[in-house]
């Protein structure tokens, strides 16, 4: 299979109108189906708010040692699947994570990043007034690549991938035990930061979730109104989705079972932390909501080309009620959330403590992901920005950059290099 960029329909408003007409005819009584779904989600929201009221973490927390030694119970796995998110405690030793954080800063300083930085390369994270950014367009530091190709990362990614149903409809959709390297940026947020945060949203496609044939197959049971048969953990057809290419926007060319990041500093509650709506099935709510009568025919509840899929108080008040913060973290912990899960970053004023992370997802080996991994290998060789990100290319002549010679067997397999 050859993976090529999808082209946004020239008249996507007409496509939205046609799609809505077809889905309403297919589902029948959309309002009744939506009401039943809302009742189920409301029960989950009530449960989540009760946990929050008792001061308990909504996020499951699993020690890395239990993952590495195969001691995670069926009940723990079921809870992760119910919530769609998990914290891996002690994924890396705290001292190693703090050392990576220091090494990142040394790497930036040794290559005079402050003198060369030109500002944000895309509009996703807005504008920043500080001389240094919050999101750094850096991909090839030793620290990032050591984490990506580590034994610890491979073990956790395999564990997470295996929560999915990766064999169905007579096919194996991905290899759960190998994840490709998907190089992403880093965040370094210093004490004293004031940030507006990021509003609630999902990634991995917005318009695409309604208009692409592959996504229509992924969500067939939602679009048929057979919600009792919808399984957000079934990988069928997920690996066939390609996002639309829109100029000057960041996209994702791989299928991620989980988005994730690794903490390089301790994280204090109420300090601009990641929140999620810990209900993977909430995607069905998002997909059906635009089909109701109170939404204009060309409207998808705020969805726009080239932007993430927004979740708002206006259109999705029930879901917003369930936004739940990660617990306090130690440097070296990692956090993970299902690719459909709604997430946001809370605003903060005069942040206390650092907020530093490396973005590393779980992207299991499949044809689609391997095609991108081979492009990543070329970008690593040249020290340039990976294909899904703006062409900033800061590291092409940097000293201390990770190279192909530094790859271990995990790293080679993750980039499609025969070992």
C-alpha cells in the first residue's frame, strides 16, 4: 500500500452538507441515539466527579517495574481501557530524567539557540513574548533519542499497544511489540511562567473524522447508530487514515495508539498541567453532535480545515465537565492517553516549579508508520525537521547531535533499518 497525502475537498462545506444528509438517513432517529449515548456518558461523568470530590486521581497509575515484569493485573488493564489514560510511575529513574533535562539545556546553549531562534514555525501554540519559546523545535538531541530508543520506552509502548485489539477482520493491523520513532518537540516552561494553556481538543484529524472513507470505516458503528458495537480499542482501519495536507499546519503522518510525554521535571498540581476527558467513547458524542438540529448545516461544532478538533462548552458541555488533571508527577514519570481522548493544558499564572517534557508517543509498526519512519531516518541523517513539522531545520549544523551511528537495535528497527 502506498500512503499519499489526502486532499481537502475544494468545497468542503458542500461535502459536510452531503455527509450530514447521508448519515442522518443511515442512523435514523439521531436525537434518540444521541440521548442514549449522553445518558451513558453522564453516568461516567458523575463517577469521575465523585472521584475528584474525594481528592482521588482519575488517572490510573502503574509502576514501571510492574510493566517490565509483567505484573499488571487484568483489573488494572481494564481501568486503563475504561479511562483511556495512564501514568507510568518511575518509567525512567528520576536522576536520569533530570540529567536529560540538563543535557537538553547544554545542547541548546552550546549551539546558540537563543541567537538563532526565529519564533514559532506554526500557529498551533500561538505567539510567545519570551526570548525563549515554551515549545522548542528541537528533535535530535542525545537526550530525546536516548529516551526514544531505550529499553524502558520499548517495554511501555509494547504494553500500551497490546491494550488494543490489533487483530480483527482477518488482519493484523500492526505489530504491537515494535513502535516507530516519531520525533516531536520538547517543552521547557520555567518557573514564573504565565500561560493561557491550550483549549480542549483532539488530534489525529478533525474534518477527516467525518469525511474520509477510512475514518468512516473506523467509526462505522457510530455512523450506523450501533453504538453498543463501537469499540474505541479496535485498530481496524486506523492504520489506513491519512490526514489532509493544509499549508503551514502541523499534521500527524503516523497512527498513534497513545499520545504521550515523559516528564523531565517534577510536576506540581494546579500549575498548568495536562487534563483529559477520561472517556474514550466520548469520540462518538463528538461525531454525532453536529448531526443534531441545532447545528447549522455547514457547521461541525467549530471544526475548521488545518486545525485540531475543538471541544467546547458551547457544543459539548457534558464532556467539559469531566476534564481531569494528571496527578503530581516526578521527573521520569510518563503520561499516556488514547489517540481519541480529549485533552487540554490548563492556564497558569506565575507557575511554581519547572514544567519540562519530551513528547514521545506509541506508534506501532505498520505499513503507514514504516513509510514515515523511513523519512524520519533521512531527516535524522541531515539533522533537519521531520516531515510533519515546519521546515525550521535548526540542528542541521549543530554539534553534539544524535546521529545514525548512535542508534541501538531498538532505534534501528524503529526507523526501518534491518538489524
